[in-house]
């Protein structure tokens, strides 16, 4: 299930970016960095983040797979991270959609939602174990 969710979030994000870049270029921008990192540094941070997620998965593989909320969360984070990483190295920046101050992409939303699900899973699990 993790790989299915990761693949879906990756494909949907790349498809949306392709469609926006080719049919609605006014609503897209390629951001070559973040607030604190340039494109190369952000790519390195993303690679480190992906390696940490792989370590988390290896350590808690049975636990993550046995609960759908954690599998969905990890799949969303992996799919979004890999999609943005590919953008950074193939387009020299991440494609964001939107106008004005509000610019994001599906990969960013997937990473945020996935991290929320993982934090919820780990903290709620610990609360249940304590009581």
C-alpha cells in the first residue's frame, strides 16, 4: 500500500506540473530554492530526509505496514519528496502552482499531509500504550 500511495502522489504531482507548465504557464513558477537553502542545498536536505524515512521504515517496518494510517502517511511523504527531488535536479527548481503569495504544489501538500498522519500515528500510539 505504501508504494501505491507513493506512486499515485508522484504521478499526480508530475502530471499537474506538466499540465500547468504547458497549458497555464501564467499560473506556474519554478522556484530554485527555499527561504534558507538554494536549489542544491535543498536537494541535499531532501535526500537526507528520504534516507531518514527509509531508516524509519526499516526500523518500524512491521508496525508501519500493520496500520493503514502510517502506510498512507509514509507513502505520501515518499511520493511527494521524490517528486520534488526530481524537479530540483531536472528543472533546476520545484514547480509551484498558484498566484501571488499562495504558491504550492501537490508534492508539498502530500509531504505535509503524510507527516501529519505519521506524527498522529506515533503520538496516538504512545498515548494508548501509556494508559
